C-alpha cells in the first residue's frame, strides 16, 4: 500500500492563478479530509468527505473547492490563489466516519504540499 | 461546535524524565474520540494515542498515556522516560462521531527534550 499520496510536494503560484492539489489513497478509506497548517495555528480543516459523492465544509473553506467522484481521490482546487493561502496542505484519510469505534477512526496523513503564493 | 485548546506553546523535559502536555476540548457531540498526534521535523503526522470518549479507562501506549477527565473536558498526554526522539510538535485533536464528523486540532505544543 502506498497509503496517502499528495502531489505536488512544492508549488509556487502567482496571485490569481488556479491549481489543483492532488490526494489519493489506496486503503479503501471512506473518510478523507484536507487541512492547512500555518505557524501557531495548528491544522485547520478546509473540507472533508464521508464517502464518494459527499463533501462538506470545514473551518476554513473559502477559496477552496473539492469533489469526491471516487473513493480513492479527493482533489483540492484553489480557484484564484491569494497570498493568504500560502501554507502547508495536508490530506488525510480514515477507514470510516460512522459506526463503532475501533481501528477505523485513526487518520492517516499524506506528506504534505508546501504552497507559496506570490 | 467543537474546539480544542492547547495552552502550552512549548515545553521542555530532561531525557528520561516525565512530561505532561495539556489539552482541553469542548464539544456538543454525544459520541466523540480524542487523539494525540506527533509531528517531527519531517512534517509527517503520526498517531500517538487514541481515546474513545465512552470508555472510562485511560488509554496507554507503551511510554505514552492519557489522563482523560470527561466532566472537565480535559485530555492530557503523559510521556514517561522521555527520549530524544520524542522531540516534536504534539497536536491534540477531537473527532465528532455523532453529527459533525469533523476532526478539529489544537494549535500544538512543541516539546524539546534536553540531553
């Protein structure tokens, strides 16, 4: 298993450009999520998905779009990049969102994407 | 709404000593889980320990244990016999399992281990 993969690892954008951060997992996980990590702010939830075809907003969704057409993939789109979106972005997945506690509730994280918007 | 608060931006501990990292949380969910994650300089997020809120028994994983006080909404992490490899950022997180299905993280505590 490759686990959770993210591409690219680094990206520099100019203000106003759009791009898609890719996230994929090969563990058949139902739940996937995107976070941004900024100094002193911890990880903040951008969007999440409890299964294919279902997405919802997290704490800081503005300026980002997501879709979940397959179980494996959960891309994050920046519509018009702004300097305030300079951050490290993490994708994560877990087996399921519903049901009985157990091994299914641990999140597995990708290696992160460092994005700089000039 | 869920909130997670870590009031200690930085902590230091001598090698082989014990340290406790604090975390308080607030949630309206009837079913939730609590986690501690470790982030070393490599930036990779690693699960340290997990606690199901319906369980009264505190979780333990080798040198790591928690003190879960449900009524006080407190979830502290104790690291015993600290090792140099424990130096990292530690994040407390909650997951709402009965409605929001969101993971919410605290702002983190940077742990330094002194040789």
